C-alpha cells in the first residue's frame, strides 16, 4: 500500500505595511494568507510632495490579486486610493459599515472633482511641473469603485473570503467609523483600530472596548500629546470674541466629515450662550461638507446607535447655529466675499490642501483683523501645519500670500483619541503577540510605543514602510 501523506499545515499569514507608517496619511495594510489577500484600508497619501508621489507609484502587490478591501471609515487618508485601486484591476468587495459607505461616496466624488479642477487650473496657468497635469483618477473610476461596496452591520461577524471572518466595532471617530477584527482561516486574529475617537466626542458614543487579538494595529496620531478640552474651549470662545470685536472674519479649514458637524455643534453652544452674536452669520462653504451634514442629520432622525442620546433628543437644532447659511454653488461661495462685517466661514479641506477654503485664505490671510482657526491635527507638509508653525507666507495657486491674520491652534476639536485615551482603550485586554504603532508621525508613534511597553508590558513596535511581518 502506498503511504498516505497528510496535508501540509497552512503557512502563517503575512502582514505588509504599505502606507500609514511614519505618517498620518495613506493607510494601507495588506494581509496575505494561502487563500486570500485582504487590504485593510485604502488611503490616499497627502502632505509633502514625496508622500503625494507615492499615490502615483505602482503598489507593491498587483491590485487584481487583492480579493477584498476592509475600510474602517470614510476619511480620504483611509479610503481615497480606492478608485485608483479599481483602475489598476481590483474587483473584490469593499467591506464597510453602512454610514461609511454613504460618506465614502461623498468623499470619493469630491476627491475626483478636486483633482480634475486642480489639473485644469494647473494646465491653464502653468504652475505644475507636469505637462499636462492629470488627475490621479476621475469620476468614472469613482463610479466603478462605488459598485463594489458591500455594507456590514456593526457587531455582526461576516465572511470576507475563504474562511476569513470580519467584525466591525464602533470606533467613535466619525459617523460609521469602526475598528475591525479579522479572524483568519488558521484561527489567528488581527485587529486594526482605524482612527479611534475620543470618549468626549460631542456627537458620537465612545469606541467599543478592545477585547484582544493576536496582532494589533493601533493608530498613534496623538501618541505624544494629551487633549486639554477645557482650556481649548475657552480659547476658542475668546478667539471668536476678539475677532468679532475687531470686525474680522473667522475662517475654519474643517474636514467635511465630522469636524464640520463638531464645529457647528460648538458654535450652536456658543450662540446659545451669547458668545457668538446672532447678528454674525455662519457660512458652511463646502458641497461635500453639506452633503455629509445631510447624512448626519438623517442619522439623527433615525436615532442611530452611534450617536449620543442627548444629541438625538435635540435633533437638527444640535447642528444649526442660526443664522446658518449654506454655500452649495460656486456663485454662492463667491458671494461670501462680498459680505461686510464679522462672519464665520467653515470650509474644507481641513488641512488646507485644496478645496474652497484656499480662496477664503487667499483673501483673508493678509488682513490682521481676521482669524484662521486650525481645529484638529495638521499633518506635516500641509498648509494648515505651516500656519500652526508660524509661517509668514503661504503658497497657493502658484503665488505667495502674506500671513497677517491671527492663527489659533485649537486641537480639542480633533476626533482622534489622545495618548491617555488610547492607553485606556487598551488597558484590561489580554496582551497581543505584537502591537504595531501606525498612522502617526515618528515621534508620536515612538512615544506611544514606549508607553505601551512601559505601562502595559506589551511587545510594541513601530514598523517601517514596506515592512512585512508574520501573523503569529
């Protein structure tokens, strides 16, 4: 009789860090097993030119070989590369929560539009070194990408592919955000935190508790910092009062997703308290932000389990600091420039890397009566970071604009957990085999690594870009 040879044991899965390492942009983490390749997040690189150039490079793996994408939330640095991935041949499901799918549609359509507009402007005025300048992707790529979305309910374990199972848990960062737990066919588990919200988020409930995994990827955006909400709120209120007193305009470059809603809720509070006079109009100048606001308001009406009960009870009034004026069209945006007297302008993009806010900054920065408020994390290499760092001039549309306006940095509006809050989220869970610090600038990632090692006694590592490790 011939000898029966048993099946070979499955090889350990491989985890590769293709983005979101050493930077807060471009999050992409690839899981490869004998049966499947699964991409955790599919973000766009932003900031410094050498980072943005990586969006144009071919990925380390063939897009057609990736069987599924898992999206933790709808911010551009986590979902913005998806149309490019589809253009390169990806044809698998894109798994996300329902609200993430709704918001990602808004984000990706807007991203394509902005890229096309920037390319046209560069070609018309010759400020790009590329001849001709082209967008990374266009509307047709976005439409193809949207067709692959497959929403998954929070808390429900579902099949991804070939025996791998996925569960989304509430992350409290933006509406729809989730931390993701993957159980692979060999029984090992991998958790990616995505972006974790702070427990004091004014609209959203805090993240669901972490309960352990073999491998953990945890964000470290504020790994070396602590939010100081009380003083920040007071500074924000006094900044507004000071600007209004000198007949100036406050402009806030705000992310269209969640940050705009958080700012509006704070302005509503200040309006109710009398700090923000009802004679001062509040403009939201961003079609993308207004579309996202519609999703948040629908979630309020549906009494979403992600939202705080007290916010649900207030309904639309929680996000409407009347008089509240929406600038949806280009002409309505232009008309804001003709207003006289104090005003409040909330406009995207949050890091001032593009969008309508650039036109407001170009007009308002040279006047010392005005104020620019940076309301969250400003990544290195972005205009928002340059303003926080005190630049005397800011380059946009091929020219340098003098910075004479007051610049206020108010990070308490950030939707990211700080270092203490990340440690609290981890504390009490069984130690993973390895914890990887991702989605952070180097100093922040290393600081949080040291705290996890020192306070929790866990094996914590700051991976290198492009590095691959075994899942044990």
